[in-house]
C-alpha cells in the first residue's frame, strides 16, 4: 500500500535530492550548522514534502501552488550551494556537484510540467 505521491517519479527524485542536500548540510563546519546547515535542511525537506502535500489536494490549482513552492525550494537550495561554494565550504567533488545540479534541474522541469497540468 502506498500514498499517491509515492507513485510520482518527481517525488522519488526530490527525495534523492533532499538526501544529497542534507548530507552536505550535515558535513558543514560547526560554525555554519545553525545558519547555512539548518536553512539547507529546511529547503531540502520542503521539496519532497510540498510535492506530497500537493498531490493530496483536491484541485489542480491548489496542487499547483504546492508544486510551485517545491520548485522555489529547489532554487533556494541551489542558491545556498552557490554561496557555500564561494565561501569554500562546499566540500564535494566535481562529479557529485554535477549530479546534484542535474538532479535539481530535472526535478524543476518535472515540477514545471505538473504546475502546467
């Protein structure tokens, strides 16, 4: 038995993205755990959570609002990664960074499709 959102490919990808982002947040230096770490965790969790909540709404418009919030959270997370990178706090190799960006872009495209639906 599963919930409707668990059958959505975009939700699966969003969970994968959230896991990668939370792992980055968990590995930030202690000094940055409260500021960057907590904010990155919040927006990472927001992506699949808003997809799940949106899938349970009765109207397409209501669902679309949650998918829009989810997409905004992806953008917020990517912005945080840019800032972490500029401050030399993003300690991941190039291939992992590329995977995160590709996954984030894929999630955003899928969400855009759901929003337009």
